[in-house]
């Protein structure tokens, strides 16, 4: 019987999760609400922690979709947040003659508290589908919740206020800014000014597809396109993948960057390893609600995890403001 159950469980699954007995037991809980299948570690937010293999699959989905994760620093934490020391004024170096006294110069330090905020995804599944042994509940949670959580955090890493959500690169104080001088692009002069203002080693332009398309259309007086091709002569438009080289700098698509328009900031130049830190609270929780939608023949699952983000080195971000 167990062998037949495992074979049925594998039907339609492309996630590779079915090989884990722990995931199988967790899926049995999702179908039947029988807690004997649960791990002993109860999620403090309510509900129960998903098995490690399913957790890893969900996080993998998030990394694929959320582009900031591929270039920023990511730290796993077990508490509510992380305090990061930040230097807010540089020390000064002096030449000192033989036998001369040193000149005191002390940098100022403060602390940035990056809180891991809670993000929820609500999933509604019919009781009939839950009862179907061929339905891969674990893969559904990993795929559906992973996509939605990635979209939510990706938007916050760009435009988040820092209040009950991560702080975005466009909302942080102290970042550098260059004014384009117009509400649209006619050349790359302002982008070159951004590069001139940048002092870190690993710059990346970030923008959405609309902005990238507008820049690709620019031509010189011989009707040749100004924009260089990407690797191997390609011009990929995939989120999280370097789309091209612009003025010798890689371009990465972040679809949550604003469109070109008066007063917007459609382009940023960042060294994400220096500028931005993401904190992940370990564990993904699931709450099952059999009652709220019982009259509709549905079961509600709430998947939640905690993630935070903040700009920790503001001068490693240069934004471009359209006039």
C-alpha cells in the first residue's frame, strides 16, 4: 500500500520532492489535517514548518524570480532582525614625519537594524483536489507561493518604505543622484555622469524592460544603434540575467523599477554587494484553515516567511532622476 501511495504521489510531479518521506508525511497532513504526520518543530507564527526539502525548493523559486537576490548580500538569521554596523563618515589619512605626533581621525559608526518582516501568501484549494492522490501538494506550494513571495519581495527591494516591509534602493536616504535634464533620453550623457559619480568596483545598471527598450532604440547620426549587444551578441530580456553591456557596465532587468517619466527614477547604478543586504528568517510556515471557506468546499492555506532588506552603504547607489 505504501509503495502504491508513493507511486501515486509522484504522478504529475516535476519538482523531485516526492522522494522525501518527510515531504510525503507533510503532504498527508495537508490533505487530512492529521498532526501525526507533522514534524515536532512548531512554527512560532502559527501552523507548522514545512520540511527542509520543500523549503529549499520554495526558496529556489524565489531566487529565480527575485533579481536583487542574485547580486546582493543575503544573510540567514534565526532572530527577529540583524544589526549591521555602518560607517557614516570616513576617517582621514595623514602623512606623518619621523618622530612626529599622529593626528587623530576617527570615523563615525552607527547601526542599521534590518528587521525580517512577515510576508503571507494565501492559497485556496478545493477539497476534491486535496483528496486526489495524484495532486502534488508540496510542488504546488513551492511553485505558487514561491512566485508570489518573490514578486512581493522584489517590489519591496526596489520601492519598499521600510515600514512593515523591506526598504527599497529608491527609498533610502543618502544615496547619490544624477539629474537627466529631460523627461526622456536622447543620448547616454546622464548615464556617463552616473558612472563618473560611482566609486565602487562592481557597478550594475538596473532598469525595467520599458526603459531598456527605450535606450536600445537610441541611434547616432549615422543611424547606428548606440546600445551594445549582450554576451555572444545576444540581447536577452530575462529578469535577473545581465541583458547587455551599457557603456562597459552590465545591465540587469528589475521590472519593479519605475518607467521613464517626469520626476521618476527609471535607472540606478549599484554595487549590490556593498549597497544592499537581505536577511532571511529561517523557516517557512503553513497554516491550514478548514472553516472559513467550508461552505464553498475549499480549504485555505496561508504560507508565510520573514524577509528583510535595507541599503547599508548609500553611496554605492546612484539613481537617475528624469526632469
